[in-house]
């Protein structure tokens, strides 16, 4: 089972593909100096495996390492992810 994480900038989404198929994704919108994570999706047959958490962590890490953007968690799942990772809240937009 090969996992591939990618920022698909042309589609404004981060994806986690397993064996070539999208298993989970986070949609985003960039505005000024912030990036809003607007929607998180996991394929119904792959739910319950922690994949949404993996793609959100990848996206947060990518934003932190490759930009100065502040994160706006517009998706409830991303908001809960930050609740569970208070050490990462310095990345949030105030």
C-alpha cells in the first residue's frame, strides 16, 4: 500500500493518495497572508483509519516549512485537529 502526499496547487488542495487513488484531501483557499483550510474529505471506504489526520498534518507541515502564511481553520475537522495539537496554534491566524 503506497501512500503519496502532495500539494496540488492547480486544484488548491492537499491530497493523500493510496495506490494512486485519492484517499483523503484538504481543500484550501489563499487570500493575502493567510491560507484557509475549507474542507476535509476522506473516501468512505477508507474512513476510520486516521487518514484525515495524516493529510491535515502534512498540509500544516507544508505551510509551516514552505511559506509565511497563517492558517485559518474554516473546516471543523481542521479546527479539531488544532485543538488536539495546541503546540501548533502559533500557525493560526489571529
